[in-house]
């Protein structure tokens, strides 16, 4: 259900593909366990610098597997913590780019929202249809939407079950860029290559600092940024980067 391959100019980009075509990549327990295992594998492997997460041209992920969930009761989802391992993506320290083609509904949208950057194909469709089946988003939809778009848009999407096309998602700030369907993954890999040229250590530090803006007050975030900035002066990569700039050569990163 999950395919992991190497890509990029230096083959240091992990391309993780959701591969459950019979169900438009609907998120079931088995698929999410495989995704979690592969993400943790890439996280530990220092030869990977950036992750691109994608699905098929028809669907990134059409949502959680409703057939699997329909037979569950409160005790099943509460005591057994139904979503165990489903949020592994939000704990990955390496940059993650979502390349979204086709349907990204419910859990599919929430999976994209866990990523650091979202690129969309022209046919991408986002939405939170949970309200129409008598439940609410459970993977962060009600919490992440208002952090990326206005409260009004977040409320409209989550309360109505309406869908957003790629261009509208870009206008609302959910998506960074929109590309033709067949070019999407290639463009995401090109971006991953540009990120991967930088110091992996400093890239992780930037990601941590940026994420703090969504988790703290402005003053707390500014203080964290200052501390992280200062900490880079204890690294060899900061010394190498500034020396390379002064000497007009390409830096040689050591992640130390």
C-alpha cells in the first residue's frame, strides 16, 4: 500500500507514494501503519534529506476508510485509540512536501495539512466531508484549517462539507503552487532538491522555528527563533556556510 523510492538529483529525496488504487487511497489502518513505518525509516536514515508524499493522479487520498470505521463503537475508537500512528507525519523533523493530485478529502486533506509545503495538481480537490456523515474531522482538520486560512473559510469548509479546487485552495493559502497534473510530482522533487542542497541540520532548525509560530504566542516564537539562531553559531555547518560564501565556493555540509 506504500511505495518508498529514492529520487532527486543526489538521490537524497524520499518519494513516498500512497498506493491503494482500488479505494482511491482511502486511509485504512493497514495503510497508515505502513506509512508510519516508512516515515520513521526515512527519518532515521541520514541519507534522506527531504520527503515528497504523493498518491495517484486520481487521488492523493479520498479520506478515511468509512467502511472500516462504520462498524466501530465509542469504546473501539476511544480505548483502542483508533488513530494511533496516524499523526506520525506531524512529528517528522525533515521537510515534507505534499504533492496532491485529485481527491484529498477528509483524512486526505488532514494528511496534506500535516506536511510542511503543499503543491497541488490542477485537478486537486480538498474538503472535510465528515459533517455529512455525522462526525467531525479527527486528524486535525478543525485545528489546522484556521491556522492556514481565515476562520470564515475554515468554518465554511468544516460545517458545510463543501470542497475547494486547487486554484481556490491556493488563493486561500492552503496550497503554495498549482501545476499541471503530470508535472506535479516532478516539480515537488525539484523543490525538494533545492531544499536538500542546504545543511540538513539547519533545515531541521528552520522547520522547528517556523512550526513554533503555529504553536506559541508571537513573543514566545520570537524568543525561540532567537535561541535557535544563536545555537547555529555552535555548528560546523554555520561556520562552513559563511566561509564558503566569503570564499565564493559551494559549501560542504557535515550536519554537525
